[in-house]
C-alpha cells in the first residue's frame, strides 16, 4: 500500500486554523487507489484544510472532511481537473 510521503507535503498558506497544502506525487492513481492515502500525516491535518495535489500531468483539489489521529484515518472530498 502506498502512503503519503511527508517530504512531498508543504504548506502554501496558513491563517486562523486553516491550512492550504500542496502535495506532489508521481502517480495520481496512488491517491485514487488508497482512500486513506493521507492517514500517515493525520496529526498534521485539520477538518476543512485544502490539499492541492499534482503529479503525472493531472491535479485535484482535496478537502479534508474528517480526521482521526488516534486511528490515522483521514476522509477526503475532492474535485478533479485536467492540467
């Protein structure tokens, strides 16, 4: 199972408890194949954070719907667009 590499996750903006992140990956299919892809960084994410994901000629905007740091589970909603 492929998991999020923290070295590819960076903060673009932060204000009043909201964080806008960028995550770079090689294969967008890894994100689609693993619904808990960002579970390994659940302690860094908050509900309503936005992660802009790019890689492999594709991109999507991911909104963090729920976070459970105790079980390392992160639920996402996302809208996909072609680059």
